């Protein structure tokens, strides 16, 4: 009988152990850790007392199981170190990832949180690529940090030891964008009075929070799972904080409606402004069209060439200018100023372009379409806005310039003859050669010649001998290379010389290559001139 009672007592003991609290294998007290500034999940209030959703959850778990719970709330980075160093037994809630799974064992999900990118309102209109040019703030060793590093590896980060440091940097405007749990961020921004400065920009992830222990303590997880399952739905603990998010959403809807109303008013006002502007533009267009027709009529009928140009080329010309230079409109507009203006006059034109005075006038030579050179009077005014413009006139000055050149030539010739007379009057015999050389120099310079000669005709055979010669600078003298020749050897030249002597006049030939009589002369005679490079001559 005694043995029967002892057996029944042993059975009752087994039953009591089987139905006793599941927390019998957990440390007592059970030290749990989390962030000290991660409201609404876990934080220390003004009296340094633990508060938050996770705090309430673990308080309920302890009360239900008769288990004493101690809370060790630290900066996030230190909370992980406390778990690893055995200062805490359980982490009350964190997101599972590959790195943490190497040393932690995780429970079933408690509830989900949302990792969100927040930006200051002045950056709301920026694209994500533009935002990635800015540094983002994040708490060190958080899931947010590992997520961004994995998916946005090139994004520059500013890591903070805990959430308090991050939100302090936001208040000081040291950071303009950051990544954090959405509810924690909303709560902290509201407490700091920054809720009107930041807005959620992009949801990065939604992941469940789980309790965790070190892998060497994974036997505790069986008891913890039993406690968590017995507590039921944990999301009800978030209800007090959902009201703030709802108010925030309502406020955003009101803001959106206000913006839409403002945009509608602005659209209506802009539509009226556009109609008024169209009417004004239509009237102005009619006025300008009338002025354009009047201007075109005046320019088309003008006998003076009129143009509009840049500093490089003519852009528009009237018929008188085309007729003056002999170009078609398409040909003229393709030519630059430097192709139209004679090279010797380009410097003067360039100086006129650079002058500060508004109106410039100068005479210069321009090329006609045939290649001929024509003197013109050019006058223009310059305008500058985004680029320089020229408007001006071009008048024919060929006849006037030719008259001026003829007068200059005649005046110069008269001075030359007077100088020659003064030189030869009373010249002494011993100074004869020097006087002849001066005479040849004066003639050569006046006619812009390379050489000037004096030939003597001697004897009844009319032998032609070069007795004196002047050469311009850089021209090789030929007096010692030309032997005396007879009239029979130089029939063409003797004929021209005889004509000049008989008429007592000047004989001029611009181009030997174009003279048929010279080209018909004996080749030996032609060679005398070609060997010296002579192409034009004046015989007196």
C-alpha cells in the first residue's frame, strides 16, 4: 500500500511539472534589452522608466508567466553588445537578417514595421537619383543601414550611435534625408516639432520584429515561443499610436486638397492671362507685319544697298546690293566678310568693327561675283544683345574713287616731272651717272616697278645697250647679264621703243602674256624678258 502511494505521488509530480509554467527554464530575473530612444517601441521616459509597445508586451508576458522581467535599455549599438556579452538574456525585438542569424536564434514574428526614407519638404520634388547625391542619416548597426548598403551601395551615409544623435542632427539641419522605422520617425519628429519639415518619401521595406537570444541559449527559445504564443495578437498594442498616423494622413489629405484647389485657381487665372496675352500678341503681330511690309517696300525700292549682318557675314540684303555686286541672294549669304572685302582693306574693316562709336563709315574695295574689284562706301551701326548685329548701307564709289585716283596720279606725275626737271637742270658731267640713277629711282618708285633701265641706241646698226639700272629692294640687278643687242635681235621691243620716240609719249603694257604681238615675237626675244621675270613695262 505504501508503495502504491509513493507511485501515485511520483505520477502527480510528473503531471505538476508538465503543467507548471513554461518559464521554469528561463533565467530569473529575465533581463531583456532594446533601444533606449526608439519610441513607440522602447524608450526611457523623463523619469528614466522603460516605456513603449515592446516594454508593455514583455511586461504582460512576465505577468502571465509569473516571471520577473528586468529592462536594460541602451543605445541600439550597445543593446546588441549587451546581448552578446551576456549582460542581457533576450533582445525584445529586431529584424532577422543573414548577419544576425549567424549568432542569434529568432522567435516567431511579433508585428511588422516599415523602413522608410524621409526627406525635408524642400526636396520632395527631387527624383531618387538626385537625393542619392546627398548623404543620408541612419543609426549604426540597424537593419535600415544593412538594407541601404545592400540595395544602394553607392549612397553615402552618416551613421549615428543611436536615434537621439540622429534626430538631434535633423533638428540642427545637419542632415536632410534619413532612413528609419516609419512609426519611430513620426513619433520623434512630432516630439521635436519637426513633423512639418519632413515627409515620408519612399517605403523601402516591411519586415517583422522578432525576439532573439544567442544561439548557445537557443533552448530558452522553446519557453519564449510558448510565452509569446499564449499572449495572442500583439498588434493590438500598436493601436494607441495608430491615431497619430491617422491624424497625419488626414492632415496630408487636407493639404493635398488645398494644393489641388490652389492649382485649379492658378490654372483658371493662367488661362485668362494666356487669352489676354494671345490677344496682345495678335495685335502686336499685326502691327509688326505692317511695319515689316513698309520696311520691305522701302528697302526694295532703295537705290542704295542695304544689309543686315553679323560680324561674320551678311544675313539679309536688298535688290540694290545684289545688283551692285552681281550676286544672287543665295551666293551672297554664303560668303563671309573676309571673302567679300579686299585683303588690303580687311584691317580697316576689322578696326571699324571693334570701334566703340555706334556708326562707322569707310571706303573699301569689295569683290564682285565676276572677281572684279569695286570701290564702295560702307556705313553701319552695331547692336549687341546675345550676339552682335550690324545694319548698314553699301553705295557704289567706283567712279568717285577712280576720279580721286586719277587726280592723285596726275598730281604725282606732275610732281615727278618737276622733280626730274630740277634734277637734270645744270647737272655737271661728273655727276651725270648719279643723276641718271636718281632719275631711274624716281621713275621706278612712282610706277611701283621692280626695275627701271636706261638704254642707249648706238651706230647705224642701232645697237641697244643697257647703260644704267635701278632695282627695288630685294630684286636682283641684271645690267651685267644683258649684253648689247641689235634691232634685228629685238624687233618687237625696238618697234615699241621707236613708236614711243616718234610720238614722244609713254607706252605701257600691263601683261606681256596677254599681248598678241609680243607672243608672236622670236622666242629668243621673249626669253630676254621672261628670264628677268618681266610681265609689265612702261617705255618712255
